C-alpha cells in the first residue's frame, strides 16, 4: 500500500510540473507577440451628451475634459459612413462645454457617435447618443386646444367660436386663426391661453378660416406649429320649406324608420305608417288601430331591427315587435315583460342601438343601450351633458342632434356611436315657427301649430337655414 501511495504522489507531481511548463510557454509566446508594439494612448472622450429636439433639427451638447491635445470632435452616423467635423477651440483649462445643431433631419431617431481627435492621429474612445427630431406627426399628437362651439350669426356677420380650456402641462403657447373678412382683408387672430371665446368680426357666410395651435416644450429647441385645420361657415339659405298635402296633428308623436317611413302615433293609440315617395311626398301605407293605447303607454318609438321601445304610464320600459297587426312583447331571457323602471323623463330621442333621455328640471341628457333581447348593454344612463333645454330636438341621420333653442335658433351637434358629443354649431334662425321637427332620411319635416307639414331637403354642415 505504501508503494502505491508513493507512485500516486509521483504522478501528481509530474503532472503539475508539465502544466506549469505549458503555461509558462504560452505566456512567453504572448509576451513575444506584443513585445515590439508601443502602448496605445487615448485622448479624453466626449462626456455627458444631451440632446434638445427641434422641428426638423436637434441641438446636441457635450463636455470636453482637461486633455490639452484634443483639437476636434468628429460626429458619425449612418454606420459611420457619414460624419461632421467640429473643431474644438479651448478657451479654458478646465472642463469645457461644446455643442452643435444638426439641420434637415427627418422625423425619426438616429444614433450619433462622437470621437475626439487631433492632427497627430490620436483619438478617443466613442461616445454615443440617440437623437430624435420633431415633425408634423409629433405636433399632431400633442395635447391641443380644440374648437368646441361654432356659432355663426348671419345678421351680424359674426362668427363666435368656443375653445376647450388650456390645461397645465399641455405646452400650448397660443392658438391662431387666419381668415379673410367681407372686405377681402386677411386677418390673423392670436388666441391667448386664458381666452376660451373668440369672435371673428365681419365674417362672410360660406367663407373658410384656418385654426392651429402653437406649442413650446420646455425640453425642446423650437416652437412647434400644429397643422392648420380648415373650417367653413355655413352658407345662408333662405327657405321656408315645401308645404306638403299631408296633414299633421300636434298631439301625435312622429318618428322615422329606416329613412323611408314616417310613423305617427296619435292620441287614440293608432299607429299610422306613411311611405316616403320619390317626389318627396308621403302616402299612407299601413294603419294599426289602437295598437299602442295612450291609457297604457306614454312613449313609443322605433328602436332597431324590427324592435320598438315603449315606456308605460308607470315609467317601466319594454321592447316590442309588430306581428300580424299586434303589438308583441319581447321578453327578457328570464321571461320578464319589462326591463327598466323609473323612466320618468320628459323626452326620448331614438337612435340606432341606443336612445337618449332628457330629464325634467335639470335637462340631463343620458344615453341608454338596449340589446335586441330586452336586456341592457354597458354604461347605461351615462350623462352626456346637463342643461339640455332644447325643444324640438331630433337625431338627423343618426349622426347629428338637430335642435331648436328658446330664441328659435337651429343647432347641430355631431355625435358618435357611443352617444358622445362633438362641437356645437349654430345652423339657422326662425325655427320657432315649428312645434315639431321630424327626420325622415335626408329630409326634415317641420310641423306648425296649424298642423301643416313643411319639407326641407336638409344639409347639416353646409347651410345656415333662415326662415321668415
């Protein structure tokens, strides 16, 4: 056993000597390879790079250390295929700031690399920074002020505009409007941050104006100008409508279906259907006697698909179909005949897939989303706006609320499929002569106190409707 241990010890010792020998040979080889080379000396590198983005350009700043041998800074980009040389002139023996503005940049991010050099061929290690320049897309994504109201007054040749309020941190310096007045004079109006209402004087009907926001971001280099948006005042249209032979009744409720049928729900509970003819006239096509008794229901309107909504005298909501001349209830999945309660609102405005309600006293306008199986969708009863005291009011082509105020002015308000509002626009005057207005397709019917219908081929955006 002792002989075996001595042999093992001898073998381990020989192996260690062999490894040490090989290692020494490798080190000697490496030393021999670099023995004739001089030690590499680097210049001080560019330090503390910072960028200030600008519109189509950027300013880059950095610091040069105390190395006295630095003569220039070379700036590379495009995989070092392109470069700019910035001469360095030392004005202080300590750390010195330097900068450059790079022009004609696209709206993108580019990697720039910096390296100090001198005439002796000496250079520093690289420093790098990613530079982003601003462009039109950047400006369009900034939080901006928007027009919330456009109120054109034909009699005064005045365009009154409302703007959303400026908020802290939005970077809007001011807003700007350009237009040409009735005398052909170009006008530029600067709207300060604290101004929410502006009046454009001597403004011709049918004329355009351009609106934009101007921004300055604290971290930026330039003032950023948003793109101009073009708006047009409505063109005055003097028209009282075409009188129809169809007689109306101010005690009846009227609503449309699918843009080509006019429904009348009269005081006797009868439902009368009129078809819209190609010449713009209406002819009676169906009559359902006592279909929706007024003793049981206080509201009835077409809703969606083949469904109608009723609100009974107890303020309960139900959904119905008309089948073989009968009013058939669409029951809920649980078998209930009603699916809403406490609907004591003074007015309902039908849309497609939802309807509005107007509350008494407060004028709260709310949205209600009913499914075709007599159940409710989500976000029901959301208040869209308060103080909505307009009468009459309709939804035109399921896109605009068209309504009349107490002074007879006609207004339009664009809506989304979720029932939210866009900017309010004044589009007419003299509409208090009608006690009801009804939308059928692209037409509006005005019903006066005498029961006479007047028909308008209507346009919400282009005209200012002036009635005698």
